[in-house]
C-alpha cells in the first residue's frame, strides 16, 4: 500500500467524523499568545491575510527531502514545518541527519521511482565501464539498498557526480514470479517493470534524498518546548537517531500522530475557559499584488533550482568543510536575492515565495549542523572526518532562536 491510499483513508475517516479542512492557505507564522495558538498566512487565491485561532496546534508537515535536487518526496515537502516551529520558539535537533536512498530511477523522461531494496538485488548494478558496483566498493550486505544504504548511496554519488559515469540497473532478466516474491517489489511491477520498461531494458539509477531524521524536539506525547504546540511525523526530530531503519517512519507517524492528537485535545480541554481572541479573520494585504511580487514570483523557480543543486552537491550524501561553507555562502546569496527581488516583506505573500524563504532557512540549518558535527555518524558522512567520535559527538545538536532572533546552537550529550 503506497502513500496515496493511506492518505485517502485518513481523509475519508476525518470527513466522516466531521473534521473541517481548509486548503489554499500559505502559512508563514505560528505563535502561542496567552494560551491561544495563532496560525497565520495568506489565502493563495485572494492574497488576503488570514489568522486561525485554536487552543492547541499540531504540526504534521513532513520532512525536508524536497529541498534537494534529487528526491522522492512530494514536491512541497521542503521543511516549512521546521521553519515555522523555530520561529514560534520551539527547540529543534539533529538537522544534519538526512537520509538518502541509493536506488532511484534516473532515466530521462521517467518518474523518480524508488526501486525496492530486494528488487535491486535481483538485477545487476553496473557503471558504463561495465564494472559491478557491489564488487567495486566491496558491498556484500543484502539487501544492499537497505543494509548498506549509506555506503551504496556514497558509491553511486562518487560514480555519477564525481566521476561523471552513468550507473545502470538491469532487471530485464528477473522473472515475473521472482519480481512478485516480495510484497514491496510486487507493488512496482506495473509501474517500474512494465510502464517504465525495466522488464525489457536496463534503466539509469541514482541516489535520492528520502527522509529527514532531525526536526522539532517533542516529548513522549508529541508536545514541543512551546506550550500548546505539538508535532508528529517527520517534522519531529530525534525518534530515529542518526539513521532511520526501513519501515519505521510509517510506524512512528501512526504512534505519535495518535499520541499528539490525544495530548492536543487534552490541552485544549484544560484551557477551554480561555477565549480564542483571533478565531478567523481576514485583512486586506497587497502582499500578493503589485510588480514587486510579480518579479519575485518569476524569479522563484530559478532560485529553487539553485538551492536544490547546492544542497545536493555540497550538503548531501558526501560532505566536507569546504563544500559546506561554499553551500552556506550560496544559500545566503539566494536569500539576499529573494529579499531584494521581493522588495522585502511587502512582497512576501505569494505561496511559492513564502515556501522558498522557509526552504532557505531549513537548508541553512542542515548545513550549519553538518558543519558543526566534525565526524561521520549514521546518514551524516564527512569525508574530511570519516570516523565516528563518541567522545565528542555522542549526542544531539540543538538550535533555538534567541530573543534577538539569532540561532542559538547547543549540544546535548547522551
């Protein structure tokens, strides 16, 4: 069962319970004022400013994999929840830990489907010089894409992006019976096997950003460091340590989604006597109008492309000090360009501009945390510090905004 069916089931259940959905709101601010949570943004159709008040707010915005040039996340998963939580005063941790999956389709004109780990083992993985990737890099674990996920991602990154080679996965000799022997592989026979043609020919593959382990610090019931603000799912950080085990993300979402929902409901009941001062209000704004906003919107695609590329090249699978510092300078330049083209806050209304602003913030958090951690651990690999150093780095990098709005970094040893 893939994500769309799960989401549809959850939506249908919520509709049956009478839950109200509101779409088309680009949120740029969450704050808790006198025990009232205020979620504020722009209605994407009209550009009008809207605030929704509640006694409890639950963040369930996903991760940040979509920031990278290559990823298998939905397009809008760019870490906006992390930025919103940080601005609200919440504590974040482990932002350097981003997981990459090695076997993603990279065939021009085809979707970036994830090739299931066991299916990848059934075929032959080789470069355009005919070298077997597993043999070349001494990867003997199976399924390789699961048990040697990071090493295989690093190997493919070197082959493709450092040595300018093409890597192929040949599944054309895999029988339909073998393809169907694994449930996850079986679910891809119609898409990867037949529609994309893997049953008939080799296909190009490359790694992809897959999961963000870092995020908002929560307790066992989803409460953040901000009273009345809760979080669940990939937006929460620390549940998977330095590297998520395959299959655990969905389990985490179900367990902590339930816990956060129950805790938020209890919080709201306990604060029922407090009046919600800002229930729903609209205020006219020119943020989504005018030539400055139009100019910003026309430049957003180019800036997004640059941000994704610098993260992929210098803040992704293989990291080092020079690359991380280069990426931070590039992110700061993109931030300055966006600010100048948008004419500051006056043009911050368009949803894509708001999303990019949040994306830049989160990219900087990932890069800064990765630069600070001078070791390799889990999904975080520093080629200039390839060893794990428990004496210095067994613990969590944490960040929170100071009173003057600066990022205040700390380290919590375990």
